[in-house]
């Protein structure tokens, strides 16, 4: 196990990731306090890495941290497959609430009236 400080991580993230891949893990230190742990997912030896990547992609999309396209790439799925999966899990594909949707429809109707 190796420790790096935040400056090292910011200055050379590729090297830190390579270290995590080559060693077991890398501890990221903020001053003298460990704040993060980098572990190469392949090194975990999990029997079903595809399921781990899929679960991670779904969780990140659900928390609005990544787009559906990024989630699909992370999970190794096509965009239509990912959208279907998210929909089947009951995860909203948009963050628009009913009020915003009604406002968008109103704007669209006005535009159509002006351009037809």
C-alpha cells in the first residue's frame, strides 16, 4: 500500500491510478489524515465485475453524478439498453418535475402557434 497527498494526486493522477493498479491500493492523504482509498476494481477479484460496474453506473446516474450515456459506457451497455434498464428500475430518466414540464409544453405550444 502506498500513500499520496492531494497535491500528488492532482499533479499526476495517471501515476496514482497506475500505482493503484500495480499495488493493492493507494491511500490519499489530506495533510496527515487519510481521506480516500483508491483500489483498482479488477484487483478486488470479484466474481462478477460486470455487475459491479452496472450497479455503480446505475447509482451514479440515479444521483445525477453522470449522464445516461456515461452510465451506459461504464456498464458496457448500449444507450437504449441502459435507458430500458433504468426505466425498469423505476429511475426517472429526466429531472423535470410536473410544473417544469407544463411550462415547457406551454412554451412549445406558443412557438408552434407562431411558426405554423
